[in-house]
């Protein structure tokens, strides 16, 4: 499918990559593995980037040898390009506008231009077919929390000219941003190593102390989302007090959010939270200040990127 008007928002997170376009939204694990060409790919389709083969998503998790995506060198690398290609291909994207996000601490016009150049220069093939994405100037790169902001504005246009504090709850970090009168205030950002992975590690550690065997991160995450007083493993329930286990983490997150809001140069009219763990944050953590979870928190950045792309006609760079 080729569509000159197509816009796609892609949120490549440490845990999951979320994708929203004019046609649909979806997500997949941000997992990528390098594979050798002489392997028999009977159940997976490798993506070749600059002569190197990669598999992405659930195939990579099944195959193993998953690369560490938490390093600063991952962005714009060949494995990152494989993840991006997987996202684009899943939406049959060939031509149009791509909107991506960078963590506030990494965001700059210069870095954004380097990413666009890497995308433009990459030679990408799937099943021997060259994937030609006519990106040129049609790649917009904005701060990650901006996606949550624009997702909120899409549903609440009356807040566009207010002061809006944004909390982006990710896998590794809590990121903070401020928008004032529809503008991103670059000098007012913050980040804390208090993403949901901290809570997951706490649960796994406490479970191991009690039952003397390890559970997978996904089992801990599922228990956290459901909020049940037990963790299921191999069809057996193990009693476990999630709230008690998370007491210390909850206090840290609450303090970080309140500290950021109180440090702002202006009093926000609205404070919002997004990201996959946002509902968990709202469920387990009490803050002094009222924080509103945006609609569909997990997809919020991707939806916001898409919305931003549809509303801006002049390409960056």
C-alpha cells in the first residue's frame, strides 16, 4: 500500500514498541537479535540492515540472544533500524510522515538530524526485497513526553493554551516535561531511574526470598497490572502482597512527581501521566497533587506523535 498522506507515530520504548497510524495501532516487544545468514529461517523473517540480518519482536524473544536496547548507542544503530523497519512494515508504510520521540535528556536538533541521516542512508531488505521508505525531510523527532501531551490535547483541545505538566512513566525511567501555551519548555525537564522495571525487580526479588525460585519479569509485570494478592506460576497460585512489596517504590515515585511539580517555574493547570505503567502508577501510588492518566496510556506517545504529524505540514531539518 502506498499513500502519500500517510502519517505514522512510533514509540520505541525499552520494553515495547508502540505504533499508531491512520489505519491502526499495535505494539510488539522491543527485542532484536542478530542472526547468521546460513540459518534456516523456517518460522521467521529476518530484516537485513546494511548487510546484517536481524529478527525482531516475539521472534527475537523466542530465538534468544536479545541485544541490550538500553544503551545510548542503540538509537540510529542497525538493530534500531531493524526495529523501526519492523514497525513501518507492519503498517505497510512506504511514503509519508514518520514521527519519532527521544528521551528529554537526549533530545536535540543536532541529534535528530543525525538520526534522520542514518535512516536515509540505511540499506534495508526483507526477503531480498529492498524497502524504500521515501523519508527525506518527512521525519519529525520530538521529545518523548510530547507524545503524551499531544495525545491529551487531541482529546482535550481546551487545554492547549494552559500550563501542562507531563509525567512519562516508562520501563526504565520516569521522565518529566512542561508545556506552556502549547510550547515545549526545553529548560524544564527531568528524569529519574524509577521506571516500572524497578517495581518488577522488587517483586521478583521478594518472591525469590519467599519461595526460593525465580519468576520471569513478565509474570511479575502481569501480577502488578492485575493487582492480585497472588502470583501465578505453572498454573499454581502463590500468595503475595503486591502493595506491601511496592511500599518503598511507591514512596519514591510519589516524592519524585511531587518534587517535579513543585519545582516548576509556573503552577501547572493540569498534570497528566502516560506510558504503559501509568495506570499502575495511579493504582498503587498516591501523590499530593492531582495527576490525570491520559486515555490509553500505553499507546499515548505513539498516538500523540501521529497527531502531531498530521497537524504539522512543514518537515523538520
